[in-house]
């Protein structure tokens, strides 16, 4: 019996050792995040919690000699503190997955009941394990793994959105810098006109009204310079925030200008199909559905939540043995034998049997009977959660369709406007201003015509910069909406399909 008991105890010991080997190491999960980030952004450098000590050095290296738009994205993926915090979600999900795969600890009960007459206590003990987890833990683990997959995809999507935000913030800062530069140049142009008007006034060819109108335009230009200076500073500070920098934003050197031209935008429907294939939040929604499905299976398996088997042991109590009356025992023995006789000696084993000392050991079984609670509420809750996950996935799928179409429309409009300003409005405004000035100097045109030509020129220059800025930010907007870097987006759209390849082969033959 003791040998069998030893085997049972040894089995429990093996379970304890196996359970104690569980560790939480999300390194492979971070590798999966990195791979998805490369696909979504084209950047191979992204923050990892174990590289905290290297981040500052890498950022300083990237900041040397100014930064390009791609380097701004790299810095944000390495240095943004909100992204650092988001990485902890994957560590938490990994810890949950590890916990889901662990069996509960065995339950040990020990009691000691003391007899009122004294002596040794009645000892009862039971050690038991819930074996219902044999069919619950695998499902629980799969559910946690699906939640971990969703956390990885969500983090990758967060990282991709941050990359797009960093690029948009970079172009916004470059655009506001260019707008400030144009506004300052406009102020010089206005001041030149004011000087010309003053010169003509001294010559008697201009009146006080002309001078006052020129001064009014100059004041308006000075106000515009101050406004644009603040806009530029705010855009730079926003860029520094996205990059996770605490340096003076005015000291940042931005090397890339606004893009001068843009490719023809692919059709909206082809980009919608790409987005549904590559958007990480859509993939995350699918993982949430999978986790909800596993949750429903798990709740069904918890109708009987506890089935415990174990080992029970009981040792009966031992009452205190009274002292022997040696004189009385001697007298009784002597009378019985007809002469002086010593009393008999009782062995200890016989005395223990007389006191009651059996050791009882055997298996035990405990089952939670599903009479009142059959887990109906949790099963229903899991069913509703699954339906909710399906609906949320469908809602996101529909929203992505319209989001992509809207982004494509905005991009095409922004790029057309930029080209119209560059190819038509700017040359026309410049020509009108030059002609009006020459005519004004020669006395063939009024001051108001020069002022109107100048106003049109200044507004056109400002409009061109704003259109260029908006057009540039459409690149990261498309990247965010589709879920791919812009160059890969174009290559995926232009990639020949199997049907197209077959048609080309037929035409070639």
C-alpha cells in the first residue's frame, strides 16, 4: 500500500515539475510583429523591448546631418513611447497564453481531530486534482493563442499607422516651412511694390491712396508671415512628438522637399481588393472571430467545471492508555496459579490494536453536479460575443471599402490640383504680375490693376504650396488606408494576374 502511495505522490511531483517549467518569453512574438511591420511599412528597424539601451544611440545616428522622410519613419518606429507601451500588450497576451496552458494546482486538505480523553489525533488528508482540465485546457490554450495572434496583428497595425503618421507629419512640417518661406518672399514682393509706389508718388505719378493701399497689403503680409511662422513651429513640434523627441523642434533639419510629381493613381476597386488582402486590422478582426469561436467551445466544456480525483488517507485516533495496577495484577496471577506469580506482559502491538490504530488509504472522486448552474449564461454570453465579432468584422470590411474609395478620390483630386497650380496658375499669375508692373512703370496701367495682379500671384503661390503639401500627405494616407508602402502598393496593382498572363501568351502566339 505504501508503495502504491509513493507512486501516486511521485506522479503529482512530475506534474509539479512540468508546470514549474512554464516561462513567459515573447521574443518570437516580437519577431512576428517585426515581419508584419516590414510588409506593411517597408522598414526593417522597429522597436523591441530588449533593445531599449540601443534606441538612443540609433536615434542620434539617424538625426545626424538631418533626416529624410524615411528616416523620420525609422525614428518613430524606434523611439515613440506610445509604441513602446503598445509592445507590452503582446507580452501580456503571451503571459495569458502561457497561463491558459497551465493546469491548476492540486488541492491538499489535512484535518486533525483530537479525542477528549487525550491521546493521538485522528488524521485525515486528501490530495486531489481537477481532471476536467484535460479537456478544457487545450481549448482554453487555443483561445489564448488566437487572442495572442490578434494582439500581434493589432500591434503591427498600430506600428504601420504610426509610420504613416510620421511620414504625414514630416511632409506637413516641410509644407509649412515652404509656406512660411513663400509668405516671406511674398512680403518682399509687397514691400517692393510699396517702394515703387512711394517712388512714383514722389514723381507725382501716384497719390496717397495708392500708397495706403500698398501699406495695407504689406501689413497683411506681415501678419501672414507671423501666422505661418506659428504654423511651421507647431508642425515641427507635432513631428517631434510623433518621433518621440524632446529636442528643440526648430533645430530639426528636414532634408526632403515636397514631392514634385506623383504617379497615376490605380483604380479604386483594385486598391479596395488590396486593402482587404493586406489591412492588418481586418486580419486582427478575423483573429478576434477565431478567439470567440474557441471561447464558445470552452464554455460548452465547462458545463461540468470540476472533476477531481485524488488520494485520501485516514489514521484513526489513539486514546491515552491508563497505567497498570501491578499489585492487583500480581494478586490475580498468584491466585490463579496457586502461588506467587508475576503479572503477564502485554506486547505494544496488542495494546495498539486494542486502542484502534488502522491506517486507511484509497482513491477519491469529486464531481461538481450541474444541477442549478449548467453554465447557460456563459454559453449564451459567448454566443453573443461570437455574433458581435462577426458583425464587427463585417462592419470593418464595409468601412474599409468606403475608406479606400475616399482616400483614392482625395489623392487624385489633390494631385490634379497641384498640377493645375504648377502648370497653369503659377505661370499665368507670374506673367500677369510682370506685365502689370511694366505697364504701371510706363504709366499705361493703373495701380489697382497692379495690386490685383499681385494679389492673384500671391494667392496662387500660397495655394500651390498648400496643394503640394496636401498632395504629399496623400502618400502616407494611401499607405495607411491600403496597408502597404506606396512603392509596393503600385507594384502589387501592376502585377500581372494569371488571366492576364494567359491572355498575353495567347496574343503572343
